[in-house]
């Protein structure tokens, strides 16, 4: 097309594409920024009591303080991912850095709940600018698939570690500072990333064909907002309330209109037909199932460690470190494992290993068994990261470089959707099994039984208020009910992971030879890029 900008062409005032020496420095810059965004998604969880005591938010306000970030972030990933393909991924990323720093400063010194909710929403929007841009820039900076596999392994390990250490980082900060420090800690890192990104990151964009579909981007954002809000409401126990039904119905309708619009456009925002290809569509499904299990298990594990074993937030974070360390190891080893096994066997093995780890953890039975727990967490971290690495690599290499931003946005949306679904599905299983076990206890008044049935934390509060033998009996009953519910939830998680292993059989069998994906094929079990050969 005359006047079109070729993919990856640098514009005036921007660095040239990264050469062999500095592309690994680019990876460091992208991973540091990703680490900040990943930590911020979970760091507030341990600060909620301090925020509640200081700002005195209502129940609805507190829910929005926690949920505004992931909800807005997930809703805008497609919008900003595709905008980066058109306007420049480096440009969107740098704007995201600036917005993230500004919103962090506002959140740290928020005088009231409304300001904090707005700042958290702004952080979510900035995160949506940063997350897909980091992954799509990797696609540009590492054109060779073997090197790109290593880079994606590091990237995915950083993402997993960031989410895992968020509560640990928050606990450390809260032991010495006020709750605003969990946001203020972002500023020094953004102060490094912004100038480093401006100097080191190359600009890249798609082929420039066709205008950016603003209407489609807005439809996608609004539809995703509605669907993910409905999923979160289900996770909060509001299954068939009018608000949940309205959010789900409106979101599905808007996403249907978005899909219909994209199918009619000559230059759509997102190539939805990619979801029909095994390497792309199956990878997205595997990401959803993996994160669904990961988030649900992390929630269960954190509550088990703190409420059943009575560990502090810091001790809980330390107990979860083996999971993070194993995830890092799996990410770093991912490129070699992928070259040896190929996507299909690697993802299948990861799901099987994770399911075995989950089944092993059912042997805790309410006791502190550190060896079993550490071994289970190591297998869990290695298996989950193996699946995430191979899924992201397969998905990103299946699209042309010019569509990398949209593909990255779809992968991150799948991640966020899986996180919300994990809380909703596994949280609902936990609640459905826990509450009846507590309600059968007859040693306290009905209103106390009802309150104790909401959560194990509330049961402990009621037991302390009741005191005496009845209070201690309620505490034991609630603890036993929670352990039973956790065991069944782990079994459900294992079943979902086995389902993922079955779904992974649709992925390509062999490792890709060569450096480009997007329209490759398999020869004798090996997928070959356009223009490549089986022996390349």
C-alpha cells in the first residue's frame, strides 16, 4: 500500500530496532515494568485492613477499591493493544509508564475512598497500556523464534513471580510504613523505566493498513467490562441478582456486536479467525484454565496458611516462595524444553504435573506438613509456568509481527478472565461446601451461625466474641469445615487441569524451526514458518 509504514519501521526521534547486543537490555526494561504491574495487581490485598481503618469506606466502596484495578485493566487490554499496533507500541508503553507513576502517587495520598477508587481505575488503564506492549515489543525485538522463546520464558516467569510476591511485598512495606507505601514504591521503578524506555526501546507498529476501529475498540472494552464484572459478582456470592444478570447480558451482547463488526471489516482490530487455529485458540483456552487454577489455589493456600496454620502474612509469603522459585526455573528452562518436546507435549506435561501437585496437597488434612507443602508448591509452580510459557509462545508465534499487539492483548485478556473465573468458580465451590458445615453447629444463636458461615475469618471473630467452650467448639467446627471444603476444591482444580491436558492435544506437535510464525505449517510433526524448510 502506498504510504504504508512497514512493520517495525522506526520513526523520527525513536531508537532503531534493537541489535544483538542491546535487545537483552530491552528485555530487562520490559520485565521490570511488567514486574511492577504484576505486583500491583495483588499487593493491595494485605493492605485492605489498614485502608479500611484509615479511610472508612463502605462495603461497596471497599469492593471497588480492590476490584477497580483488575476490572479496568482487563477491559482495556484489547483497546490499548490494538492501538499500539496502529500508533506505536513504544509510544503507548511510555504513556502507560507516565500514567502509572501519576496514578500511584494519587493513590498513595488519597484522602478518601472515591479518590482511591479513581486512582486504582487509572492504574488499571495504565496497566492495560503496559502489559500487551511489553509482550508485542518482545515479538518485534526478538524476530528469531529460538531467542524469542527464551525472552518469553523470562517474561512469563516475571509475570508469575510478580503476582505471587505482591502480598509478600505488601506485608514487608506495611510492617514499617503506612498503607500508601504499597503504591509509592512504584515511583522509583517508573522513574527508571520511563527514561530507560525512551532511550532503549525501539518503536514498532503494524503495517499501517486501514484506520483504527474506534467504535470496535469501545465495544470490546464495554463488553469485557460487563462480562468480567459479572464474573466477579458471581465470585462474591451474587449469582442471580439483577446487577449480575444485567452486567452479563449487556457484556455478552456488546461482545457479540463487536465480533459481528470485526467480521464485516476489511481491516479488523483483531483477526477473530485466529481463534479457530489450534496454535492460537487452544493456547488461549489453556491460559484461561491455567490461571483459573492458579488464582483459585493461591486464594485457598493463602487462607489455609494464615487462618488454619495461623501464620503471619510474612510467613505466608515465605511459604509460597518455592512456588515462585519453581516458576522462575520453569520460565528460564522453557525454551530448551519447548525445543525438545514441542508445544503439545510440553503443555500436556505441565497440566499433568500441576494436577499431580494439587492432588498431593489434598494430603495436608489441616496439618502443617512443610515438606509436602514445599514439594507440592514446587511442582505447582513449575507445572503452571510450563503451561503459561508454552501457551504464550505458541499464541504469539502464530500471528504476524504486525498483529502482535492484538494477539498479546487477547492473551492478557484470557489471563485476566481466567483470574476472575478462578475466584468465581473455585470460590463458589469453597463457599457451597464450607457454609453448610458451619450452619450445622447448634451451640450458638442463628445469627452468629449465619455470620460464621460467611468465611473462616468471620467464624474466628464470632468464636472470640462468644468465648468459652461454645466459642472454641465453633472455631474447631469452622476450621474442619474449611479444610473439608479446601480438599474438595483442590479435587475440582485437579479435574479442570486434566481437562486442560486433554485440550492441549490440539496444539502443534513439533517445535517450530525458524524465526517467523503466523502462517506456518507442520512437516513430519514440525511446524515450519513461511518460506522455511523442514531442515531449517
